[in-house]
């Protein structure tokens, strides 16, 4: 895997929010809920990230309401899942190393 990680926190949560079909506003709500309001994605941040993730092939349009340009649902791709898992492993390693630091401090 090339330089795909580390992911920004916003990208990490967006990928997590599209593990099932989800539209932009749904992603914003889910991320805010998952983080108890700590991470609030602005529309500009979200849609810029969605464009980037689509271009990389990490997410795809799942469905699109042709009546309304705003109703696109997105879904993570296999490539996106692989990148997400790589990042998850990296974060788990960080936490494990931090625990070792705590244990050695006592």
C-alpha cells in the first residue's frame, strides 16, 4: 500500500460511516454521533473528502436520486476497506506501544 496512511481523522470517520450506504447528511450525523459531538464535519470538508475518496477508488456511489442532486448514497469499496484496515492496525500498534509505556512507568 502506498502512502495512504495515516488517514486524517475526518477521512477515517467518513470511511467508517460508509460501511453501509449513507448520504452526505447521514455521514455528518453518524460521525457526530460516533464521536459524541467531538468531530463535526462541515459540508465543505465532507464533500471535498468525498470527491477525493471517490477519485482514489475508496468509496463509490451506491445509489443516486435523479430527482435531487443532493441524494447520493456512498459505500466503501474493497480498496477502501483495505486502507481502513491498514490504518486500524497502525492505530492499534500506537495504542499497544502507549500501554507498554504506561506499564514501564510503574
